[in-house]
């Protein structure tokens, strides 16, 4: 039995795209928690030892190799520096955050060049603007998302990523050009619709539609270098984000699980880049939000 389960686990890790998404989006649900199959590997290893099964122990080499191939690089330490680095922070600050000033100070303490925020609502928005202004003189807000920068911003505009199924006012995307010392970079900030896990599976159709709209906008972006920061309500393995991950580079180092803040099990807050490298991603300490902030070093060279 352990040997058979080991082979099954290896198949899920190596061929997770083959798991169908037609019913309950089971494939996306698996991909959301794919790294945690490593824990099942540990359990199977203990079971194989208890049974003294040499066959099972040999079979476990298959899922171990598949997991290491897929996720092992994320465990490696990131380089301390690289050419033309930008440090960026992404955070869904929560519209129920009772300490926006403390949250803003905590994000600024990480020393980023760019800070992207979601769920900005009055009167907390004014607090973020006031608290971040001394170190981030340039900012743009559209709807409930915003971008703060040490470097000048131009061309800030609303990004329409609202799915057809949402009829109420809904503004969760913006695009701006950041004039860095290393050239002009297009910065996108997005907050995709939430997903829900229920008895019928994963409800992600609105998120997937919004990701498709965002992917089309990224494909049409004329600037070569692009950074995407957002609460994308999905992991980079989730095929629902394929319109984005097929066009953008994702983090090479760091798991940085960001949600829920009390017990993070998945990274749904993402930093991606085009014609640039997300060299390392890490989670920052908890704020007053139900998400953890994530900080990334993006190499433009």
C-alpha cells in the first residue's frame, strides 16, 4: 500500500495538469496545496519504515524526486544582491484593518522601492497616504488598489479586470509607469476575485475570468520591463492563473505563504515580472490584515 500511494503521489506532482478541472475545479484545488504533498511524503516514509518495506522506500524516491524538482529551488537561499535591484512589497491590507498607520509603518520599515496595496477603503486610505508620504512621495490609487513609489510615476490609469458576472462598482486594477534609476518599468497592481472552497469544489470562475483580462492587458503592455503585484487569490501552480504565469516570471526562491495570516498555507499574494527576475520572495511579519505582506527583490539587469 505505501508503495502504491508513493507512485500515485509522484504522478500527482509530475502530472498535476492532467487532473481534470471540469468538475469542481479539482485540478486547481490540488494545485493550490501542491507543496503540502511533501508532508504526505514524510508520513509515507514513516509508514514504510514501520512496515520495513524496502519496496515502499524505493518507491518513495519517485515522489521525492518530483517534489524536489518542482519545489526544491524555493528552499535555496537567495542571493544577497544583484544588478539593478528593486525591492517591492505586496500586501492586501484588509478593509477591516484597525491599525492602518501601524501597517503602513511596518511596510515602509522593509525599505522597499514600491509598495502595492489592496482593499483600500476610506477613511483608512487617508491614513496610508499620510503615513507613507514622507518616504514615498509618489503614489496612485484607483478604486481599492494603490501603488506607492520612491521613484516618479506617470501614466497611472484604471485597469478594467472586472468579470462580466460582477455588476456592482468594482475597481481593482491599476497600471503606472515607474521611472527607476535603471529605466522605465510598467507596474501593475491587481486584486482578483476571491475563490471559495465548498462541497461542490473550488468556485473560481470569476477569478479565472479576471486573470484572463489581466493577462490580455499584460500582453498588450508596450514597455519591455513589467512588474505585477497583487492579491491574485491563487498560487502560481494553479492553472487558473495560467494567463499570467505563462507571460511572467515567478519567484525563484522562497515559499512566502501569505494566507491566512494566522496559519499561512498558501501564497496567494504574488510578485511576477517580465524581462526581469523575481530573485527572492519572503513573507513579512503579520499586520492588522488577514494576509501577510510579501517582499521581493526584483532584478532588472
